[in-house]
């Protein structure tokens, strides 16, 4: 939002030994290996079932209007397989054309054995301000929509969902007129039973975690699609009293350009998930912040990545076929290689890529894409090809970043070849960054 990308909260993270070659790369194109497209799970939540995490969020490929709620699965929180659209566009009603469906979150009800999804439901003018409810017998299966309502008669916009240790469910709801609210759900989670707490301050996009008996509420200020310094508050009871709001990212960074969508506990650490909204082209919104980092989800540990070797696209050691061109790029490290793919079918191959071990590694690619839609390239590393998505990069002169996880061989004989996919153009390529170890 990426996813997706994810940010680690340093104050509550505990370091440990992990494979630093496989990384989460924040703020860039994040490709699902099963469909070769940029992950569309904006405003997402994550739920773990058995040993598998599921990320459920908004599909924004076609803009702001509702298209579907998507589900992705992962065993490591790095590689996300697209499972399907679990709540698709319908012909009319709340889930019909030109409707707003945002911030889907799912919790499991042990009494009914149902997965329950809450989401923000609205008109295109944001004049309704309701929550919608859907249920399914499987976490990533087809959901049945059960309708929408205003919780306890109050407006609800950017919202969240929380399940406490005792199984009680809570709707975290932004009531623009009266403040941020915590509402207790009914035993089956399908309706709101009562209000638990209301802040007078105006916050939205709430997310709650509990650690060592203390609740942490994270939320965003109200600045539309523009980022701001998100805040957090703590309490030993959801009914309060709650502490004064404070920054959890450095002041003035606008939470590293993001807005809270979810906070995920992993072992003894937590992982902040934030959307970097691109209001003019929502499908290209990415996720944030810690530039690149390595995660051992099973152990609940993380580490900073190793240093990189940098390989420039225009270097003489590389192989370029007819049709490619050296192009100017104001934000590149030098120049870039463009016109890869398309009618000319040009390709670019990086030669002599070095690895200190035979291992699975995340390579980062800096690129430009001046289109309004993603470009998809076929990336072949040591003979193995995968599709990688590259979302628009502002004016096309600003470099974006994409992550490519591949198998490298020990030594300097590795090659990485870039070609257009299905007759389309690949992005203009500035350079690749490969972990030293």
C-alpha cells in the first residue's frame, strides 16, 4: 500500500539475527509473484490463521471508486501471493459502481466460526459515512455482504477493528462531528452494542494493539489525502483514561509521508503499516517507512540490511540490444537506459553481478516511469524469469524503487536481464543495488 510498505517502530522492536539478504523495501513497487502486479491492498489489515498471514485491503487500480476488496497470503510477510477478490464490485447498492469502500478489516468470531469484515461505506461525495459488514467461513474466501449502518446513529469514516484477548470485538470509528470513538461490538460482531470511549480530539485511521497490559491507540490527524504527524495514546483500559496524544515518528516528517492503516504484533515486536497516498493516482500509492530492512517473521526479529554494490544501467559492462537508448534523468545517479521492450523489443542485461554466497536475495532497482499506469517487465536472473511491476514515478524524472527477490550464485557470474512484458515497455532503468553479503 503495500503494501503495502511497512515501517518498524524502533521504540518497541527487538533486534535478532535474520537473513539480511531478503528485505522489505518501503515506499516502492511491491509485486505479487502470483500475478506480476503491484500489490493492491490499500487501507489494509492483517490477520494470521495458523502459520499464514493474510493481508486484506482495497484495490485501487481503477481509481478511488470501489473495485474490490483483495486478499493476499504470506508465510514471511515479504512475499505476498494474490489469492483473489473476496468482495467484488456489484451491479448496484453499497458495493456498486462509483461507491466508496475503504479500510476493510477482518477479525474471527469464535462463537459463530465466522470471519467478520468491517469497512467504511460511503457515496462518492462522502455524504453517508457508514460502516458495512460482511462475513465468510474462510479468511480469504468469498464474503457475503450484510449491509451498512451508522454505528449508534453516529457517522463513521476512516475506521479500524480490534479483537481483545477475551474475544470481545471493538469498532474504532471516526465520527467527524464528535471525535474518535471506541465501540464494543455485539457477541456475533455483526452490530454495535455500546460506546466505550470517545475522544474530543478529531483523529481518524485508528489502530489498536495491546502490549504488557497497555493499549496503544494509533491515529492520524485530519488532513485529507495529505500526510501529517500521526499520533498515539495509551491506557490500561479501553474505557480510559487515555494519555495525551504524542508523536510516534519524528516531528515534521509527516509520519514519513504515511497514514496509519494497521499495527501488527509479531512476537515481541510490532510493525507499523502505513499508506503513502498518491491522491491523483491511488493505484500507485505505496507503503512506508524504514527504507529497506530484513524481517524474520517466525522469530519476531528484524535487522538493518547490509551495504550494497551498485550497478549503473548505462555501464559499458552491460549488454544492450538494438532499440534501447541512453536517456537523461534529472533524479538519476547519472543517466538511465530507456526504450526497453515495446515495438523495438530492446533488452538490458547487467553482467558481473556479485554475491558473496549462493542465497535468496532482494535486489532494489531505481527506475522512472512517466506513465499513469504501472509498467510490467520480465526480469530474468541466472535464467529464471519473473514479472515485476513498476508503478508511476511522479513526473517520470523522479526515480522510483522496486524490489526483486531472486536466487544469486556465489561469485561474479550473475546476470540480470530486463525485457518488456507482452509487448509493453519496461521502465527506464537507472541502477540496481545488490546486498554485499
